């Protein structure tokens, strides 16, 4: 048997492209994905950097504000320090002045006893005179004169006898001087300010006491007519009561008080209190003309707008006139005789 002839397979050229395109596409996709992931990471990192920069910028701004506040505080501290230095310099000047005075006092100790006594009495009297002028009281001057009299009595020097007589005369003059009692006047002005809110006004409407209604007469009619008549009578009585309350008849001699609206009473009281307080300030400054002028106007307001016939109004008016009468300009007594005698004693005559 003959073996069959097997033809060798023929090699034919394939016209199809090589199957590597899907791998290329996959590679490109992987690269794209990696690029996208990288871009996302870069974007998130940039966002983080931006947030960090924003936080740092905010922190820098807050620190700048704090630095500005600290610089302002430092500037205020520097000003305060400068002020304290100025006060310290002033105190040093005072200390230097006091040191100079102490040195002069130590030098005066080397003088004779009589000369030292005359110098001490003169300085004490002049200082007391200044205190009396500042406070408006004669007590410092009187105390200095009494002290000088006691010291002169202890020394008992014939050469100082004229000085002793001058001091005695000035003591009597100071005791007889009439000076306004400022603390008492201030207390009275405070009392006037306190009672202004409780004073009754001339146009104040008092609450009228309700009058008991008279019982209506029982009509001699039927039961229905009796109910009807009592109802109409009740209505008419209420209308009549309301009509009577609409009109108030009173006698006011001053039309200004009647023309004053009830809601303006607050301003009247406040103006009166302000005038009294202004008088108090003027009294502290010893401007007695202003005190009397304000109290005169306050008295006119009391008479014009307030009920002075009442007990509280009359007492307030009397107190205001009393303060006005006591607020007089009084000249503080002078001690010219004592000062002249001190000058003569210091000159050795």
C-alpha cells in the first residue's frame, strides 16, 4: 500500500495586524489613571498648602493686631511713665524746697529765743490766714492766735508786751466776726433738694373720695316697670357722676400754675433741684451773689408753682428764705495789728 502523499502545509502570509493594540490602550489608560491620581494628589496638596497659608496669614494678621495693641499699650505706658517722672521731678523739687526750708530753720535755731519766737508766731499766723481764706472759716486763724498768746505768756518778756496786746485785740476781733456757717448751709440745701419731689403742686388734682349713692326710690308700679326704671336711673346716675368729674372748680391766684400741664411737673421739679444744686456749688466756691440769686429764683418757683399753703410747702419756703438770708458775703477778719507788732518786734524796736 502506498503511503498517501501528504502535502506540507503551505505557509501563507497573514494580512491581520499584530494583536498588541489592547495592551497599548491599557498602558495608556494606566498612565492616564496614574496621571489623574497624581494630579489629584497634587491638587489636594495644593489645597492643603493654601489652607496652611490662609491659617498662617490669619495668624500673622492676629499677631499684627496684637503687636499693634502691644505697641499702643507700650506707648500709653511710656506716657504714664513720663507723667510719673514729671510727678517725681515735682516731688523732688518739693523735697529740695523743703530741704532748703529745713536748712533755713536750722540756721534760725542759732538765733536768740525771742527772735525765733517772733519768726515762728509770724509764720504760723500767716499760714493760718491762708488756710482761713481757703476754707472760709476763722478757726485756723483763731487757733494760731491762741497758740501765740500762750507762748507769749510763757516767755513773759517786757519787750514783747506790745505784741501780746496786739494778739489779744485780734483774738477779740476774730471772735466777734460773723462768718457764714458753710456746713450748716450745705446741709439745708441738701434738705431742700431732698423734699422737692414730695412737694404738692398748685394744679395737682386730688383723688376725690367716692360718695355713697343714695338708694333709688321704689316706684309704685308693676314689677317689670320697677326693673326698667331702676336701670335707667342707674345709667343716668353714672352719666351724671362722670360729667361732674370732668370739671374741677378751684381757686388759683396765679394763672401760670393752672396753665402748667400735669406731665410738666417733672420738669418743674427737676429745674428747681438743678437751681438748688447750682446754689450749692456756688456756696462751695463762696460766690454768695450767685447763691442768693439762685435761691431767690428758687423761692419764686416755690411760690409760683407749688402749694405753699400746705405744711410741707410752707416749711420748705421758710427754709429756702432762711438759707438765702444766711448766705451773705462776709469779710474774714484781718490781723494787721498782730502782723505790725511782729514786724516791730523782729526789727528789735
